[in-house]
């Protein structure tokens, strides 16, 4: 028997939850290890150059960092239970929702974790400490956890969490939770009878933070119990007692349930404009830096690959935020899918995009697409 894949991550990690859900749904052999594992310290971290999770180590020793790259690398190797829908509307939807979960919902994930220290902090300190000292005494774990679990004020500013925007973040997130609850009352997964990329990506906020942190877990169970139940279903793939007789296929593009359309209307209305503003800011930066050649590592800062800054409007408040290249790079997945559709399929998708407020975004070109290289970003020639 060959060596299993190794997932280096944490139970309380946002993006580890996405990769874990993917691996469990594929039902392929893998093991999970925390940062204290020698394999992480001696191989994974050395290869990447800094502390970050999730990372997957393949049986032949390849180190893959970033949830998007991990899934894209593994999907051709694990073709059963396909991650990407093949039809125009659902194929685009899965990719767009994944980007929305990664770069919009992370605001709510951070807010509901760190803005309620009375309810959450002791739990988070213990969880963080467990990754450093997994079998140590509780007091030692908490001591390590206190060093890690410092309120991330820098991350707040990077993603746009301010006293002015937090009420809108809460209203938006709780409205989405209610919409998801109504959907999961009738359907087992976001796009129908089996999980897709959209489900894996939504596990990042709704399991990695919401289902486990005390305050948001209580909130979810109170206002969206079907959403909480979905996180359990994603953690334990297989026949579900509630949906054991639910048809396996995904929804047809022409028969989307209203509950899903309502989710997409909120996601499109909230996120398409910000994505477009981020692309415009990056294109402006490139025009201002003509010396940047294709293949040259971009001078980014931070885990999100920030480069310069720009203004966005978030829940009615204008604010300046770093231009995060990870957001553009992940959006390129849905853009490439859209651009490669046959004209008839694209026209049918365009009708849906107009309904949810994302049509203008999909017409916006990315003249020099981003490419991940050596755990950073370079630009292509277009």
C-alpha cells in the first residue's frame, strides 16, 4: 500500500476546513497532522518558507500550499464524485461561490471569532495551543495558544472590518445564514444531490469558524439549524438519514430552486462590485509599473498577496483596503470558465448573471492574468 496524502492543518483553521471536506468527500486515504508534526516543520514549512496552513504533502513528496491549488492538483487524480459541475450555470456558480467564501465571507469568519472574546477566547487559545502541543497538559496548550491567539487587528484592516462596516457584516452574514437554512431544509447540498466545490468552500467559514467557535456556533444553531446540520453532513459523507432518498444528480441549469437563486442574488449583489474594483486597481498598478515583466515575482506582502491599495464600498461605507491578488487569482477560475463557454451556453448564463448582478463583472477583462509560482504570484503576458 502506498503512503497516504498528508494534510497539515488545524481543526480551527478556515481553509483547512475546505480541504478536509474535499478529501473526506472523495473518500481517498489521507491523514491529518498539526503544525507540531516533524513532517510539517522539516518538510512542509521549509518548502513554503513561512508558517501557513493548509498544506498537502503527496505520497511522492510534493508540497502543495493553498486550498485552490490543492484541489486543482488532486481533482484529476480523484475523478469520482466530480468537484466541478459541467453545465454552464452550475459550473460558473460553483467557482464564483468558492471565491465569495474565500474572500468575502472571511470577514464574517474573523469578526465572529475575534469580536466576542468573552465567549470565544478561552476556546480559541486552547485550540491554537493544541496545534503546537497536541498532547500536552491543558495549561501548556493554553500558554502556547495565548501567544498565537492575539486579536488580529492587522487582518481586520486588510479585509475591511471597521466599526463602521461591522453592523453590515453582521446583517449580511445572518441574512445569508437564514437563506442557507431554508435551502438545506429541502436540499442536502448547495447545488443538488452531491457536494461540489461550492460546498467545500463554504465549509471554511461555516465549519472552520462558525460551527465550532462558541458564540457563532450558538448563533447558527439558533437561527440556522439546517445549516449547522449541513456542516455535520459534510464532515461525515455517506447516506444521510434526512436525504437518503434524495436524487443524486445536481440541479439542471433550467430548474434552479428559489432557495439557491436567493443565495446567489445575495452573493452576486455583495461581491461582484468588490471583485471588479479589485481587478481595476490591479490593472492600474500594472500600468503604473511597466517594468514588471512576465514571470517576475510580484512584490506582495501578507498571506493574501497584497499589492498596493484601493477604495471599495462595503455595506455602504467607503474604505481603503489592500489589493489582494489571491482574490483576483481565484476569480480567474470563473472568468476562464465563462470565456471558454460556447456562445449559446454563455448567452443562457448571461441571463442568470443579469438576474444576480454579476453580468458586468464577467465582461471585465483581466489583461495580464496572475499565475502562482513558488508560493507567490507572477503575471503573464495576457
